[in-house]
């Protein structure tokens, strides 16, 4: 007997989402395979961030079904556990707690798990070091640059080793050096640990790390005609252009 096929990491089937009279997602279908890095591109306001919020169970669709690793999203009572263990969310505005240090912000994501305090501290310091922030472990967000705060937010999203990372413009406010660090970390997770990354990005620097681009426009997802070619930034820029 043949083994059952592995379910998609993320699957949207006929998803509809309205905000008032405006239809953001119109019976939209999307499939992301396990261990795949997909970048969502398209015009501002097209619904890319909304898509991430739906997959993260921060919102629910009006119609359609969303599954993550074969389990339906948005119809259970354990959303906080789901976001802690199954998906890691990198928010566009980082959402750090100003009175906590960088290490404490990362540790917060691990509260409620079976990790000891020593293990939480070690994991937080490991991630901050990988993201080039070892000298800022005890710094608080108001004393950091925007790029440093965003890298702390990335570390927080990775803290519990979730199999799916949802990233909303994770490099939009980063300089080239910080972007290179973020790209390297996300790509390593995909290549070495089989993590799935679904990112919203207008940043051609990040999109170079993706396995493929998916464009969202007029409520539907579509793969651009041009393939993702890391050696050709013009292809990436053309696919991501608002009017493309």
C-alpha cells in the first residue's frame, strides 16, 4: 500500500473575505508545499496581509476553507496555542513590548511551553546571536533602530521552532546588511529544517530568496509568467511592481 501524500503546508480553498462592500479575496485558491519559500506580491491593499492574518487565525474567512499542515484553521478554540506552536508571525510593525529587553521579548513567545527558564534564555540568546544582535540582548526596543527591532521580531517568531513562518514585509524597513541576515536565516530554515515560509514582500532583495512568487490581484492568486530568477533582479522587480 502506498503512503498517503503529505498535506500542503498551507492551503486556501475558495476563500472569500470582505471588508464592508469591498471583496479582498474572491474565491481565492493557494497551495504552499512543505519546505517551500513563497513570496506574495501585488498592489498595496490587494489583501496580502489579510491572507497572512487568515492563515494565522487572527481573522476568519467569510467563505472557504484554510488548512495548515492538514488541519483546518479558524474553527477551533486553541488559536493562541496554534500561533505559538504551528505558525510564527513576523509583523510588519514588529509589535515588541517597549519595557522588555530584546531577550525578554523573545522569551515571551515561549511562555506556556514546557521549556524551563534556562532553556528559554538560551534559545532567545541563540536566535539573537544568529540575527546579529548579541550585543543588544539587554537593550529595550526604544533604544534600538527600526532594523534592530525588526530582527528581534524575527527572532521572536522563530522561538518555538514553528513549522510555518508567516512574514509581513519582514525586510521592508531594513538596511542591506540586516536584510542579508534575515534572508540567510529564513533560507537556512527552509533548506536545513524544512520550514515553510509564506512572506508578503515588495522587497526584491527578499524575493530573491524565494522559491517562487505568487501575485495577488483582484482577489485571486496567480503565478507570474516570469520565473523567479535570483540572478535577474529586473524579473523580480517587474513581478512585484504594483501595476505589473
